[in-house]
C-alpha cells in the first residue's frame, strides 16, 4: 500500500499517547495472495478496531466469533489456554512441515 502503515502509525502517535509499531507481513507470511474473504475480514476488523479507539475503549482485541466481529479484553484473550486436539486431521500435516504447535 505504499507505506500507508508507517503514515498511519505516525499520525496515531502524533494524536495520542499510543506507541505504534508497523509490521508488514506480505503474501509470504500467509503463503498466498489474500482472497476476497480475507480482504473483507481485514476491513471489518479494521473498522471495529478504529471504532473502539474512537470510543476510548483500550486494551481490547478484535476477534471473529459466531460469524461476527467482536472485541474482547486482551487479558481475557491471553489468559485463555486453548489446547490443540492431537487427533485433528491437520496436526499430522503440521508435524510433517516442522510446525511447532505446543507439543513436545
């Protein structure tokens, strides 16, 4: 997007006391070009996140639950321990690819 992330981070820092860092993941991180659904979901997350900021709601994380964009307290999100089901079909694929999923 031509550096828009850097520009937005700079503007946010100028107008608030919030430190911003930019991370550009690119297609390599995901493994493929974004689909239309990826773009729609990213836009919905962005709109919700900006709305939270505009309403002065901080320490919240945007999430997708029950086919809806919601926000949850970051503390709640990081304090919830979710175990990967070892019988899940893609676990073997992850192991074969050398992906660590929290097991020994």
